[in-house]
C-alpha cells in the first residue's frame, strides 16, 4: 500500500526497473500546464513547462522570450499592443 500522501492523483505513477531486475513504483509530481497568452489564450512558445525548482535551474534567457511582454503575450498580441502604443503618442 502506498503512503497516504501518494494516494491522490496529483502524483504520476512511474514504473522503474531497478538494477536487480525488480520493477518498482515511483511517484512523481505532474508537470504544470502550458503557459497561455493573457489576451487570446494561445499556447506560448519558448516558455518551458516545469516545476519551479526545475525552472530556477535554467538561465534567465531560457526561462522566457527576451522581449517586452515575453512570457505573458504571444507575438501577435504583443505586436498589436506596440502598434496601439505608437498610435497613442
């Protein structure tokens, strides 16, 4: 019987083969969902999926696109925002 904390479905069940040839059950936290654009809801490319401890190990340039609104808006929506800001001035 697994420990009480592992009984929920918030953990992925992974079958691992040990060097002794036995198959054991390991529990691992699930991956977070993909990041989405704040305006249109499209999936953002260039933003990695991972738990916070995995993301913290990455360099700053690999965490999100290096542009204004990078990691928050998709390129199309960001372009629209830039155009609106330029028209206001």
